[in-house]
C-alpha cells in the first residue's frame, strides 16, 4: 500500500451552495476547493474517500466486479495453459514453454480486502483533524491480520492450484513490521498467516511472496520482481488493482498512462486482470503529480482542476 503518496483530507462543505458536482456546471474552470465553513453555516462531515470506501464495502456492483474479474481470470488461465508460447509479462524473454506455469498477483485490494483500514481512517477523521495515511499505522494494520479476501480470489487461487499453477505474490507490503528492528520479518509472517487463515494457497517459507524490503527490492516498482519470477516460471497471468502491477510505468502523467494502457489494449481481460479500487492507487498520484509533498490543499486543488466538464 506504499504507493499512496497524497495525504487525505476531510473536505468541509457548506450545507448551502455546494452540492455534489453541480457547483461548477456553468463555470469554465472547476471551482476551487470549498473554504472552511463560516459562522451560521452547518458543515457537513464528509471525506474524500467516503463514497469510494462505502462502494467497496457495501455495493453489489463492487462484489460483482471482483467476481467478474476472477471469472475472467479462470477462463484466461485455461487458455494460457493450452498455449505454451503464452506469457503475460513484458519482462519474460526467450521461449518460456519449458518452464513451469505461474501467475503473478498483487495482494492488497487484489487478493486481500483492507477496506476496514480505509474505513478506520475515515471514521477517525474529524473536520479539523483529518487522519492521513501513515506507513507505520499501515504496518500495524498488517500485524492485526484482519484483512479479508476479495470476492472470488480464494476460489480462483484454489482452482489455479488444482491446475498445478504456482501463485507468486508480488506485493509492496514490507517484509518487516511497524518497528523494523524489533519486528524483522513480521510483515512476511503476518501476511502468510492471514492468507492461510483465508485458505489461500501460499508457500509457508515465503518463497512465493516477493515483498518490498526483501532481497534488495527496495523500490515500489515491481518490474525487477516480475523479471525474477520470469527467470523460473512461465507467467500466465498478471492480476492487480494498480497499473504498476502489470508493467513499469515511466511516464506517470495521465496522458502517459493512457498511452501505455492502450498499447497493451488487447491484454486487458486476457493476460492482465484488473480489480476495481477507487480508494487509492497510482491513478491518484497521476492527478496530483507535481503538487508539493505534504501539502493536502495543493493536492486537492489539482483534483478539482482535473475534473472534466462538458465543453
Ligand atoms: Mg494493490
């Protein structure tokens, strides 16, 4: 989850004058972020991530999207197994036909549902004190081992195991815990434990878990780790919720990401299976690109400016 760069803020919306999305209908440019409520106006307690988190936690539409993704993954897996030249990774070179098959999956919001962590940050935020994302707090959440399974993930992974396909988890969870000195390796142990509790296939020694901070893998970029998997395995599918779960992205601008995604347009749904995640991801960083670090007002202003209004 360390891809998250921006700091979330609680948005104070005056009860009068600002609805959802209608405020800029006649303006050429989006309105700036709403000012704090003044005396006499009743502030609405809302949060940038409220709707997105509720959608993931409560909607049939999210659940169906995840089931749809894993149903597609199952069909794609069968097709990939039948074609020895098939590979889903741009990092795979040469003829992979003689290598054993594997699938590469991200963990958070792909296999594991951490929405209670999101919900906690929203619930604990107040109008004057928003709770920002914090890596140490995140690692404490990992240690709680309360993540659940994304709908369809466990069933798909057990199907893959039945076809003798190895799941390789390439995750930006850190191998260590909240205190890197005291909790050496705790991130790996806790992640294996939660996967096992959910009856999701994982190697007990962590050999199928390629984590950040392990083996010199200090970058959030996953290309090196996909290449390491491709050395030993034929990669049949990539499954993730973030663009970088599929390919290393050099041009991280919105236009650059669109161009690269379109270049591999035929791979979506056949080699690359994407799970919906509207709560965080590199898509958000692409919007706030260039905003000063630790300046939530600047990041929020860039989001308003990114709204696409009718011309
Ligand atoms: Mg993820």
